[in-house]
C-alpha cells in the first residue's frame, strides 16, 4: 500500500517536472542537427532585398514596346523623397510616351533634362524614344538614379536602335547620363548647359523650393520655344500657389493639359508657357 502511494507521488512529481520544463528548449534536439549546413537557397547576384521593382511599358515604335524595370528603395533613407517612383512620374511617363508630350520629344537632336529625377522613370521613358537625356538630382539620390540607368542599359539600347531617328544608323547611341544638380546652388558646371525639353515629376511640394526651381528652369532653357512638362500631385493649395507665383516672377504661366480618361483627380500635367504666349492661348486652362 505504502509502495503504491510512493509510486503515485513519484509519477506526479515527474509529470510536474515535465510541465514546468516545457517553456525551455530541450538541450538535445529531437532531430539531430546536420553535420554540414544545408546549401543556401539564395542565388548569387540577387539585388538587395529592400529594392522593389516597378515595371513600365514604353511604346517605342509601332511594333516595339519596351519594358523599363525601375528599382525603388522605400527603406533607403539616404535617397530621401527620391527613393520611390511617385504617381506623377507614372503619369508624366505616360504623357510623354503615348499622349501629346511625345511630339515634344520626337524632334531631331532634342536635348532633354529631367529635374529631381529620383528613380529616373520619366527621363528613362524619354531616353527610350531616342533622345539625349540628362537625369539630375541631389548628390545623395544619384546612386539610385544610376542603378536604374545601368539596369535598363540593354532595354535602352534596343529601344534607341528602333527609335525614329536611328533608322539610318542603328548603332548610333544616344546618351543617358546622371549628374548632380541642386536647384538651390548655382554651380559652374551648369553655366553653359541648355536644354530643349525639361521634365519634372512631383517637384512642387515644398514652398522653400519654389523660387530655386523656377530660377533653375529659367536658367537652363535653351530658347523661347523650349518646352517644360511637369507632372504634379496636388496636396495643398497654398503650396501650388507659391510655385505658380514663383513661375510668374520668372515670366512663366503654368498651363494645365486637358485631362485624359482615367487620370487621378489629384494628378495633373502642366506645361510652362511664356506669360504673353499664354494670354493668347485659350485652349488650356490657367491654374
Ligand atoms: C517627390 S520626389 C520625385 C522624384 C521623381 N521625380 C518621381 O516623381 O518619382 C522629389 C525629388 O526632387 C528632388 N529634390 C528636392 N530638392 C531638390 C533640390 N534642391 N535640387 C534638386 N533636386 C531636389 C528630390 O531629391 C527628389 O528626388
């Protein structure tokens, strides 16, 4: 009887011991660890996991659509606002590839500048059409811009070979380069640079940048017939007003391009017109 009672107590003690030791891992793993580690499943040359890819189709010619692959780094604090492709860049990309903006680019020997390019989508779309493009941004953003130029080199080569101006000489290459340009500084390297088309997406968001941006555009335009096309996301009226005023001070009026089918209400495409030309033009709406 005593023996039986002792056995029951021992069993209870052993159960209790098992239940209290549940939370700590067993010292000896139930399945033995392999002697050699399993082979790595990641492949060499993979891009860093933080970079997200965005694909954008560009109609280069009747029978050729090219796919740009744009890498964004939403976690890369060093790239600031330039780390991702903004909605107005997607709209600007569309406007210059399939809508009226295309005509401005398809002029012989046109030199195109993209301001605040970030990941560089709009400028790379322009490059697909076979024109010289210079992508610019703050020095800290340029490494990402350059990653995207490099990533799309082969696509650009194919697109440029098929572009309107290369039919006689398919091996002629049009440059796409990335250079630092800070609107708040007047740097000597830009003194003699002039452009026929200036592109910009989502640049009008900080009132401190209104005057520097307007001054930079005025300085870099080649001639009165040069074209400025801006993709814009409306956020705050007073910010839009500040940029409108800064452009007016430089003698420009922001003209909103009539909207197409399914454009987001918050997004617009603007062109810049000289003040007196704009007064004569009643087909566009003044902002
Ligand atoms: C909202 S992001 C737009 C990026 C790109 N255009 C897009 O839409 O995807 C604004 C861009 O303007 C650039 N930027 C801001 N201040 C600038 C300055 N003072 N000079 C040149 N670029 C500037 C930022 O670095 C950033 O790339």
